C-alpha cells in the first residue's frame, strides 16, 4: 500500500498573528515593517500564547489549592525574553519560519531586544534561573520585585576607562509586561506614631500623617520548558498618589506639591548598581520597603480570597527572602497581622516565622545591610517599633539560654549599639525565619562557623545549604544550539529537564569522532566570539588560540588582578625572555565595576592598558592577545560562555559564596582554573580532580594567614624574580607611559601586608597551574576528553535540582502538573 502523502504543514502558522499585531497594536502595515517593529509584533504574538497559558496555570493552582511560593528579590536579571520564551513554548521553529516567510531573519529580530538588566550580577541572575526552574517543574512560584525604569548602567570604555550610561530599557514600555492598574495598592510611608489606647485600655499605637506611594503591578509571564506552566514575575512601579501631600496643596504651594509627586515616582526609577552598603541612602530603604509592602499585601489578599482565614497561611504560603534586601517583609507581615487584622502578637509571630526563609549570599562585611535607627524611625516609624518589640522578645530568649552573657546579647541584638545605632537586617531575617541557607557547601559552613556562630548555637536546625544551580534551558539549550543538537543527537533530549541524564555523554568522551564534532562546535562558537571582539574592540584574535575567559563583576576579591599578573608575566617572558608559550593564547575579560568603586575601575583601566601594550608589541605577534569586551550582560554572556576553552574562577578562598558563572562555563565544555572556593569545590568533586585545574590556598589557610598577622608579600616578590619583574613593570609605568605612576597604587596594595585578597600568596601556584593548562591544551584529544567529561558531569548544577531541594526542605511545596 502506498503511503498517503502527509498534509502539508500550513506554512508560517504565526504569520497572521505577527501581521495583525503589526497592524492593530503598532499601526504599521506589514510592507512597512522595520526590524524593531517586527520584533515588537513578534513579541506581542508570543505574549498572546503566554497569557493563555498563564491563565490556565493560575486556574490549575486554584483548583489544586497549590502551596504558593513567593521569591522576594530586589533584583531579577532576566536578559532577553523572545528566544527563551519561543524555546520554552516549543514555538521557535514555527516562528522562525513565519518570519522567514515575511522576509525577515529570526536572529536579526531577536537581536533587537534590549536586555532586562534588573540586577547587578550573580544574585539577580540566580533569581531569574530559579523562576525558570519553578515554572519548568510546575511549582506555583511567583517572583516579586521592582520594575526599575533604569536597569544596571550600560558600560562604555573611553580611553581604557569605564564610563556609565543610563540604561533606559523600558523606553516606551516592553511587550513582555502586562500592566495592571486596577490592582494597584497604596503604601503608607513616613509620618509619626500616636501612642493611643483602645477601648479596653490596651496600648494601641496609631501610625498617622503618613504620605502615600502607589504601587502598580507589571506582570511578566515566565514560561516553563514544555509550555505547560506559565508563572508570573510581578514587578511594581511607584506612582504618586493624587493626594500625595494634600497639606501642601491646601496651603496653596502648588509647585512644591508637584515636586513632591515627582519625588515619589523616583522610588522605582533606578537599580542601585553596587553591592556595597551605603547605609544612609534613604531612597534605597524606601525602595526596599515599597516593594515589600506591595508584595505582602498581594500575597495576603490572594490567600484570604481563597481561604478566608490566617489559620492556614503558613501551610499555603512560603516566602523566600533573596538576601536581606526584602527583610522588612518580616516587620510588614507582623504589622499587617497585628495592626490591621487584630491577631495576637504570639499568633502573628508563629505564622510569620513559619512563612519566611532567608538566603544569605555573601560573607563580605561591606555587603551586609545595616540601617541607622534614626532613618528607619523617620521613614517607617511603626516598623521600627515592631522591630524593637521583636528584638526585645528575642533578647529574652538569649538571656534565658545564656544568663549573664552580655557580650553575646550585644552581638546578637538586631540593634547594633554603635554611633549611630544601626538595625542589622541579617539578624531580623534570621530571627523572623524558620530557615537560613547559604548557597554552596563551603559557604554554608562559613555562615555557621564564621559569620553567625551565635545564631547557629541558638538555632542549629535552622541552618542549611542549598548549592546554587543555573538553568540548562538558557545556558545550554538556548545559548549553545550547536552543542545542544550534538548532545541530543547522541543521547536524546531528556537532559533538558532532567539534567542528570547528561551523564550519558560520559562514554563518548574518548570517542574520536565525537571529540571531533565537539571540537568543531567549540571552534564555531569561538569564531562567533572572535567576530564580536572585532566588532567591539577592533582586535583580531585567532580561534585557534586558547580562549581564557574571566567574565564577572570587577571586584578585588574576584582577583582579576591575579589573572593580569600572570598575563604580564607571560608577556615579559616572550618580550624579554624570548620564550614562546606552548600554545597561543587569547585572554578575554568582561565585567562592570560599581560606579563608586575606585580600585575596581582602576583594574579596568589596567586591563585595557596591558591589552594595548601586549596587542601592539611586534615581538609578541599572535602568541598573546588581551581583550576587554565592554558591557557584560546576560545576552553577551550567552555569546561569551559557549566560546570558552578555559574558565577563570580564582577568588580568594572563602570569599566567593558560590559563583554561578563557573557552572555555566563548565556546562558549555570549558575547563576551569580555580581556587577551592564557593561551588568550585563541588564542581571539582563532580568532574574529578584530574579534569579541573585547582591551585592556591584553602579557606582555612587564608584564615590562618590572616589570624597570624604574618603575611609578607614583599618577601614573595624579593625571593621570586619572575614576580619581582612583573611588579617592577607595573610600578615603573610599563603599561602607562603617559603617566608612569598610574599603577603604583596597585603595586602598593599587592605588596601590603593588609592585602585582604592575598594575591601574591597565590601567584606562583597560579602560574604553575597555567603551565599545566598549556601542556594539556597542546594534546587536543586529552583536552577534549576532559571538556566532554565536564559537560557530562554538570548534572548537579541545574537549578532544577536546587529548586527541588528548596521545595522539599524549606517550602514543603510540590510540583502541580
Ligand atoms: C548587596 C547590596 C547591599 C546594598 C546595596 C545593594 C546591594 C546589592 C547586592 C548585594 C548582594 C551581594 C551579594 C551577592 O551578589 N552575592 C552573590 O550571590 C550569588 C548567588 O548566590 C553567588 O553565586 C555569588 O558568589 C555571590 O557573590
């Protein structure tokens, strides 16, 4: 029997939808469509699918009485959405075809999209990966945050220096959001407390004369892979209330009243671009409170609508605090329960504690949030009272456990008795939560033993670890389509949602044909990056050289300087020692420095200065190239990471809580050169010591050196001629002929016994490890075997695994599929 011809698939199934959005949403006939309008219309066509699925998802959650999980975060580093949504909805091919039929190329259309850069780095991107995993797993997870009008600044490089430019990503709005003005909420702020009594004579403080902010929700659909679940990220924009300050209007000062209105709209204007705490920044405190107050109202309203009682609140609601930035939520929920819903303090406290959980993301003292008591009293007088009450009751608990131990009392109090007195947000978060977690095994141990030993002694069961992960959908499937199809051709595609299945690749690691294909994919990705380097830096680099990539925020603890010192060493070996390295190398840096962080900005200037010297030295030729690619962001990371041979993860041991870039690189077949810090340790455990280049001091050794006060970096320089030569070059203006003294401060910090990052202590081991890297790279089949094994052994680092651990151990939530 003859097989019947299959009915032809309707070509371009989405063309009509795109065309209609061009016409009716944008007022453009198809024949006049430009790339930006095509992007907009395509996004709107995709959004229609998302909205249908979002409504289905919400109905399913209601029907199943799903436990809701709320992820509160001041940052969500979402990047671009079009490609990701198309892949997750399974519509990529169809839309690509539709656009082809309209005479457009989907990649060009996708490139129109502006990144949603509502975050600084790791912490914000982790939140975005978690949203992807919650939706993919079918967990009823909601993100809550701020709809910043300006995301993280754009970075330009001018004469080697970083220049910041505003990132007006919203412009006239984004197709990925649904604005819901009908669900706006009113948030009181400022004002004073009147100490009143109720009819029964009980103390009944009243918060009076507050001003109001209005929070308008903007919902971003979050599609899980497979398209079954579409969750919501709800971002609030601040709007002024029409009666923001009626008193001023009434006194006839019209212009001052309008000025006040404008001030209130600045609340959601801009993301703070630094992870260093500036505790006097009133606007940042208002931001934190504003969004927390909007979120808690929304969460409580949704619960009461479904259940009408607070009895079931903690059974039906889990709230995760992404660092301490949303920690005011503890006080806000207490205020709502006690002041507005008349629950007793004890009952409200039981509910609050059972609801909240807190994730710590850093041990660095400068990032730990503290707010002056006076500022908090001025902005949030009622919350400050509540925090004092929480503290009072907590200190009673401490006294009962350690009678007479006043030192411990002072150390554990929410209030630091300094000048001025400060509210320690981490203490509030810990006391108000039933779970406190770190983000990698080492980090979680250090949280218990170094950062918060007293709290660990008081509440040992509260502390736990949740090693970070990243979503394989964005960081492998989408970012590296050629590797994806190679993997899938050999082992199927189950790894996309069950990342541990990627282990099936391991037997292919020594297969010569597979190695060739794997190498070809890497080579093609390097060619794409080489083109980007040409486009952005006007520098030619060879895809045959070993691409070594150090891409992350510029921070002294991440030790971009250590990487540079080795590059300078290698440069001097070539230029002065006449040596040729075993393999040609390209060193690629990318990352932003906080605008006020002088030392970090100087590192950027130094990278660019070294690049200029090295790249133009004829003696070096093609042996060594250095590039700094400007404006590191999610969409650039998606291009950089798949092209890496070697991933640089060299923070001072004990300083990097986890790192997540380390996971993304390894997942894409880069080997890691790294210290025993953060998740590097767990990556080593997974891939095997022979498949990673580990060097340097351990966290324990770093601590011992610090404790001994015996760090003598100048002795290292004096006894090691190679290191001395590097520092001399730096200090004598070799890389700054126009200003020979420019980098003397760098030398001084490296040679100081106070260098907290112990650069010189690790330099010699780092140079040796780099020599091992080169020897290995010179033997391609061995290198490829290791690279393939790295990919195959990354199963643990899917954020799906991380999220399932949060769901089981902390949230008591189950997937609703
Ligand atoms: C702190 C502050 C302080 C107030 C001003 C604004 C601001 C913004 C961010 C931060 C948090 C810094 C902590 C952080 O980003 N930690 C990173 O979290 C990643 C995800 O867990 C982890 O992989 C990185 O190792 C860790 O540095």
